[in-house]
């Protein structure tokens, strides 16, 4: 193939074949009103269930976090009230019996 015109025609024909086959594959003539895959329906149902569960879990976490914050504020307030009170030292007077040391040699 030394003729350049033949090479150009071959290139043009190969590009034409490429694009026509691409269009034929993209059209999917074999997929004529096929029944939907039950696995896809199950996946979609599971996705909806997980979305609902995630909303419920997020609400529960928010509720628990709010309860924790309320308890934390209460604890900090109680701790501050205890710290502001004067501390009375606990003094105990203890009388011990006399200490006797006996050595035997």
C-alpha cells in the first residue's frame, strides 16, 4: 500500500466502521423490554432501609449528645459550687497507747 489515497480511504472506512459499531452497541438492540433484575430491586429497597436507619440513628445520637451536655453543665455547676465553699479541715484527736519496745537477746 504505497498509494496515499488508498491509505486515507482505509483510515476513513475504519473510522466509519468504528463509529457505526459504537452507535449500534450504544443503542442496545438486544435489551428489548427486559424484566428488571430482582437483585437491583432488593438493593434499592435495602438502600432505602439504610437511609431510614441512618436518620433514626442520627436522631438518637443527637438526643444522647444533648442529654450528655445537660448532665455535663450540671456536673460543672455542682463542682464549681463545691469549690466555692470553704473547706473545713477534718481534725481528729487520737490518743494512742504508749509504745513499748521489748528486745530479747
